[in-house]
C-alpha cells in the first residue's frame, strides 16, 4: 500500500508528527509519498491539486491511503472529487471542508465548495480525527466534515491542532494503528 501524507498551511513535508509516521510506515514496508506543497504560506488551491496529482500519478489508486492535516484535508478532498477510481482510505486530522472565516485559510477555501457525493464515490473508508480543544478550527466545522463523510469522528481530549504546540509534535501512534487496521 501507498500512503500519501499532506501537510497544512504554512507547513512542509515532515512537519510535526508526519516524519515519525513516514519513518514508521517505511519500516513496515509501506510506500510513502510526502510532498512539500508549494507556497504553503499562501497556497493556491489549483497548484496544490496539481502537485497531489503529480505525486500519485504512478500509484495504484486502489492501494492508496491519504492522510491530510488541516488545510491538507480540503486539498485531499479536491483530489478525491476527481480521482479515477476508488482509494483505500482517507484520514482527516484536524481537517475541515468549509470556509469557516479564518483569514489564514479563507483565500483557499473561498475558491470552491467540495462535492461530497463525488468524494464518497472515490473512497472506500474514511476517518475523521480531531481534538476537543482545537484552537484553530471551530468544533462545529470539525464535526461537519465527519457528518459530510458519514463517519463517527474520533475525538481526542486535549490534542489541540495536532501540531508543534501539542504532545503530538513528534509522534501520533493512533494514526499508525488506524493505517495498519485498513485492509
């Protein structure tokens, strides 16, 4: 299986827990793709989609798992709307799918609305993980993504935004367990 790991706004490949997850997955013989998406301080939605498509162009889509963090989640959802085939799984970490008015994400999110009918046609299994105290994304918007994907969210107490300000800055064992549970 191949795992695509997507960072969020102002991020880069390997930030927070992502390098640890990549290393653990490689040790377990997964193929891992972890691109640094362009202009992450002020990303262009179309450029991020193009970068994702390029990163997975040689991947067997039916064996692909996508892990997105924060703004990497709507970027992954954009890809899922258009992918030819059905991926194995999609995992959202502190993700959202609507424009909740944050100035840091507004320019990216106002470009389009995600078509969840198409998204759900292109993914076998979805997981939504967020914390009960995320300081960046409102709880309503975190829950809305789970509702739109028709999944029960995994809500972690005191996880923050699962970034360098939290205990998840180095490791995130739950993600590894979820990925290993996907057949």
